[in-house]
C-alpha cells in the first residue's frame, strides 16, 4: 500500500509526533511491501522534509507557500487531500495533535475515506489495517477496521516510537497545489504561546498536583520538581475548577488524555475521570497521604506520605542525581 | 441569527465501563446517561449568542428515543426547538455526520455548535466532518468566540497556547471547556420543557465507513510498589525511576 504521512512542523522543524507517524507508516509499508511518502506543509520547509528519510520515508513532498507560515484548516484540508489523490496513496496518517485533529476529519470526508481517530497502534491483518483506539478516555479499547478503499488514521502523540534517526535523507519533490483566496477562508491570525511552557499533551514527564495541596501557592513545589525533571505541570479538575491552575493543565476525561513516560501524581485522589486521562502513562508515581487513595491502584511506585515533606525531598534527590 | 447545537447522549463520566457480551459494545446495565459534557458548552453558547443577536436555537440529536432526555435538558436550558433524528444502529462518526449534515443543510443555520468530542467514543470528528459535508469552515476546540456581522473570531486551544482564528459565517464551532459556564435549567424551564414537542424524523441511511471488530478493557497494571511512608523514601524513589524504570 501507498501511505501518505503528514509530518507536522512548527517553525520549520518537524515535531516529534510527525516523525512518530512517519515511522509508523514505514512499519505498515514494510508489512505490505508498500511505500511511505512524507508530506511537509509550510513555508521554507524543504530541509525539514528531507529529514523524513531519517525516520523511514521513501520520499517526501514539500508544499510551500508564504501564507502557509500560519495554519489554515481549509488550506491544509485541500493540500493533504490533493497530495493523497495525486500520489495514489490509499492510506493517510496524520498526527493526532491539535492541528491534525482539526483537519483530519475534513480530509477523510473529502477523500471519501473512513477515519479512525487517535489510534494507539496499527497492525496489518490479511492485508488490511486494524487500528486500536482507546474510548471512554481509556476505560476501554477497540479494534477498528475501515471499510472504504481510502483510509485516514490519526495517531496519538507519544505512543508510537520515532526510533533512532538513520543517515538517509529523503528526496524532496515540490508539490504544487493551487491555493486561492477561497482556500484561506479560515486562517490563524495570531498564536498566543504560554511563555516557554511545556504542554502536558506533549511532555515526556508530567508532575501533576491535586486538591490535597490546599492552595495555589503550594504549586511552587510542583513547579520546582517539574523544572528539575524537565517536566510539564498538570492538574486535577478539582484544582482547575477552584481556579488554582489554568484549564489547559487539566488531565483527565474532560481535560487532556496523556501518555508520558512518567506521570507523578501529587495529592490527587485518582477519581475515575482523572485515571481515564493518565492511566496509559508508562510509569506512574503516586504521592498521597491516604494509603487507600485509588491512585495507588494504577501507580508503579507510591509514597504514602505528606506531599509537603515528600515532594521537596524528591526534588532534592532528583537534583542531586541529575547534577542540577 | 439561526443557531444549532448538535448534542449527543452519553454514559456519565463516572461510569465504570464493562464490555457487553457481543464483545463490541459497552454493557449498558446500570449506566447513567447524560448530555455529553462538551455539548452543554455548545448549547450555552447558542443561548448567549441569541441573547446578543436575537434569533432561533435548535438542538438536534441523532439516536434512539433515549436521546430525548438530553433534548429535554436542552429545552429546559432554553433552546427553542428540539429535533431527534431517529436511528437505532451503531454508526461511526461519518455515519453520524452524514445524517446530521443532511438535516443541517436544509436548515441553513448561521452557526452550528458541536462539542469538542463525545466522551464515549472520543473521536472529535463529527463537527469538522459536518462542516466539510456542508462546505463551510470549522474551528475546533474553541474557548472564546466573537461574531461581528459575518466575521467570526475564535480562540482555540493548542499545545502550550492558544490560536486566534478568523473566519466567516456560516461556520461550525466545536466547544471546549472554558468557552462558558453552562447555566442550570430553572424550575420553570424544566417544567416548560416537559410539554414542549420534540420533532422526530428518521435519520438518513447509515453511511458508516468503519466497523468495530472488538472491544476490551485495557490491561490492568501489575501491582505497584509502595516505596515508603515519608520523605526518607525520596532517595529510593529517584533511584528506582533512574535505574529500574529508566525514565529520568
Ligand atoms: C463530568 C465530570 C468530568 C470530570 N473530569 C475530570 C477530569 O478530566 N480530570 C480530573 O482530574 N477530574 C475530573 N472530574 C473530577 C473528579 O471526579 C474528581 O473530583 C477530581 O479528580 C478530584 O481532584 P483531586 O484528586 O485533586 O481532589 P480530591 O479527590 O479532593 O483528592 C485530594 C487528595 O489529596 C490527598 N491529600 C490531602 N492532603 C495531602 C497531603 N498533605 N499530602 C499528600 N496527599 C494529600 C488526599 O488524600 C486525597 O486523595 C470530573 C468530574 C465530573 C463529574
Ligand atoms: N449522535 C449524535 N447526535 C448529535 N450530535 C452528535 C452525535 N454524535 C456526536 N455529535 C456531536 O459531535 C461532537 C463530536 O463528537 P465525536 O466526533 O463523536 O467525538 C459532539 O460533541 C456532538 O456535538
């Protein structure tokens, strides 16, 4: 099968989730004697596109346009659909980032393709792709088969591995798409980055705090540990609803679903809605003074103790270990 | 201004999910169903836009008769009209989007609000699919929206920040938590909703393009380790994370 993979970039650099998708595409291609074509969309991104070879793409397509330095749902939909049609791809892989999730359903409709969203694994059975995707925020998982000839999958970031880059660069062909005013009917006019903040959805390590911290001022403790570990700060809904932390830090069924390598839950009870969003993390640490808190049921390592004493001690020990 | 909210009826988030005997769906015994939490933001936003610009609000849901409960809640919150597209099958997101789009095309609304995602299937797909079927723009995961004339400015959540998106009416908006605080229906609203009619129409035939081959519960974690009961366990925890788990 011919597989088109969108390697999402930001500021001219392909994101980790983009390379993960390219590598996932290569695995499918190897199982079906197929070809992986990486697609990079933006402005001045040819060099980034060549990097797709390092992660297994057989070749790359670059779509460049000055107006594509900003994201546009309508333009991306057209470009990805056209690239799939013209390259003869029957499978399209898109990272399930905030951008990918925004246009992938439209691409699927335009290609008359079925969509399996936010997949955590793809395998090939008798020549057809079986996609595994969590539902109910991870309380259950399903195996999905797309029944249409064209198929679109979005892949959850941080789950597929990009692997070690090889030294093979991909040949990059410029792919021309005619874009008219109509194709820029919706455009991003501004991006407000929370200054230098690592987002829970992208972080490899997350330190989350809950209501047991008793007040917003005590999150300094969480921030310090996060800083030492290079982690993002997360929060339970209780503290977001109380206004202690911004909403974009909320982890859980009505917040973000995360699967980092390490999730440290501090003074979080582990309500079912919270567990739903984080229980697929590779390693979970719970720090809670209540030994019966449900969070311990999903934790790999736990400390039953007072967060106000334990967290600073963990921060100090990590600092020492990491030489910071 | 004509406003439409698409609302789904889903298991409440406290539900402990069990797989039914068919191995492909959830066991519904004892499960409490509610309006999809994100769809409440969609309904609330319709009410607020109507307060500003006047107009009419329709809430529409595709599903079995049980979806009427969610539609009644929308009526109680203050929407003008509720429509049930009757269907008792299990559709995928395209199957749902196609049938909704057929109804919505007829209605020619100015803004169609959706939730960011249904908390059952977690697809986050129906809104943008409907927009594509109707040939109108969509902005997803929106936490702020301003409409001036036909110009729409929306703020959407992305990794580590927000994006400001400009587009025009008619359009689809999918609501994220933070867009507003949904109101509680008043007693008068609840009483009134009991007598309001819910229009029923057959949903157009299922056009799904995927099937669920199997459903299961995720693998349970092997029992964890309690490293200690006070600050003195910190050293050991850090050592385990470094040497055993190799994550720091
Ligand atoms: C529709 C709906 C959606 C929801 N979605 C989400 C969601 O997405 N994410 C989410 O997180 N929640 C969600 N919830 C809320 C969820 O049910 C819980 O209320 C919430 O997760 C509790 O947050 P918490 O663990 O911080 O607080 P609590 O449950 O109050 O737990 C505090 C914990 O801190 C411990 N503690 C107290 N003091 C200390 C100390 N000094 N040291 C160590 N430990 C201490 C306590 O033992 C306790 O376990 C949702 C609820 C509903 C109804
Ligand atoms: N059966 C349905 N009836 C009406 N609206 C729906 C239905 N299913 C999904 N939606 C809408 O589409 C949004 C996204 O759903 P989903 O793509 O299933 O995650 C929901 O928040 C609803 O606004």
